[in-house]
């Protein structure tokens, strides 16, 4: 009887030791990450969230960029630093800042089991690296590049940020980030269209049909100083992030009639208080 009890206790100990490890392995969801051909060995989780592979910030940054990682508990912000690169990302934030550039993460930065997780493609871009997906082996392959991303002061044009952030703020300053990006997308879609002027300033102040295209131009609020979030939204738009496809019109159905829009256009999305049309 005593021997049976001892055996039972040993089995319980083994299960206790092995159990968390197996559970942790399941957290990787079978996805493997390779950096320059070498398997990333990490105890941190690798998660598939909204069809996006999330990887541990510290493990990938240390392996990919030989960078140091620090944590500010007061602001829930992680910092990645090396001589030519600074990355900052806050838990819950929908963007990552890298050398003054803003990279979009629709599902946000995650804190899982005490580890900061970000989308693999976003983190790779921050390092100037590239990513490929191998569906047969369920693996992500990161290939290092220059080791840096072109700084924001070289990538963004100040006049474009100036006017795009102002139209975003005056039209959607009270909207969430996605709603602000959507308004910026409409402006840039018009810039790309042959039916509108080919600059952001030209689109905003377009009067070719005898009247202004945007009410903030008519009432003067276009000149109001934008919020920090609206400036970030403008930069995310200039990075190429798009949440409304080829939409070139929008309105707030609560304050404007949409009869002409509904008759002549196709609604593509409703984000916040705005309906978008193409």
C-alpha cells in the first residue's frame, strides 16, 4: 500500500512538471519561426491572432537585430534599441513606432503570459527585414535586410503630413484610429485618381465643381491644429495602410443626406459615424 502511494505521488509530480510545458507548446499553435534559416528557440508564446502570426518582441529583436529590449511598466511600453534603430510599442496600441515611422497593427500589441507580442511582419519591417510564409511546414521565415528602416524624417513629406493630418482631424478627430485612417484613405485615393487633383493639398482645396469638397475648408476648421492621433493616422495612411479599399467619398448619415450617394455609388464600409462609398 505504501509503495502504491509513493508511485502515485511520483506520477503527480511528473504530470505537474510536464503539463505546463506541453500547454506552452500548444500556445505556439504549431507555428515555427526561422530567422535567417535558424529556428527561433524561445519559451515565449507564438500566437495566431486574427489570421496574423504574433511573435515575442524580445526574442525576435535580440536574435534578428542584436538589439536590447527594455520595459516601462508605468506606461506599459516596450523599447527596442540599437545604435541605428529605436522601436517603441505600447500594450494595446494599434501601431508600432520605428525610427519615427508608424506601422499599423489592427489587432493591437498583446501582452500574453508576461511577454510582449507583435505581428511578425510589422516587427520585421521595423528592422528592414522581409517575411515569407511556408504553408506546408506552418512556418514563418524572417530574412534580415539592412537592419534599419528608413527614418520618418526622410520617408514622410512634411507638407503631406501637415495637410493630411488636418483634414483627418477636422473631419474625424473624434473617431477611433481606424475611422481617422479611413478618411485619410479617401483623400489619398482621390490623389491617385485621374478625376481629382494629384496632390493632397489640391484634393482638400479642390473647387473644380464650383464649391469646396470638404466642409472643414468652408468653415475654416481645416486650419485647426490636429491631435497627436490624427498626425499618426496621417502617417499610417502615407505608409500605405488602407481600411476602405478604393473609396473616394464619405459622409455622416446622421447629419447629411445620402440619397445621391446611395443611388449613384456603392457603399464599401461603415466605420464609426461615417459611411464610405466608391
